[in-house]
C-alpha cells in the first residue's frame, strides 16, 4: 500500500472514532447515526443494535440525565487494504 493512501485511511478512521465520541458526548445523535451504514451493527458490551434504525432509536431514547465524556488519544489504526482497517 502506498504510504500516502495508508496515511489517508488512518486520518479518516481517526476522524470517525473522534466524531463518534464528540457526537455522543454532546448528544448530537443525528450526526452520530450518520456515521453508520444502513446495515451496521453496534455492539454495546454484548448488546447488539442491528442497523442504523435501531442505533438511532437507542440513541434518541437515552436519558437526558445520562452523561458521557470520552477521551481519545493514541489511536492505533492499522490499514489492511482500501476497505479494511
């Protein structure tokens, strides 16, 4: 893999991981849901949400009193090919 392509993949994956954290922490659920494909699966410690609609339903049902704060640092992203990292 070309180094420039590898770096581009690393940057895009890091952006997705960071965006997920920011969108969840600040209750930007519509933006968060858009990070997922229609057939995505989100595994929350063994509880699997199947598809964008289930992910959306869960996110918008979260209690307003629930607070999350994520810290993202030292992300390690290992590009395998153009579609897998």
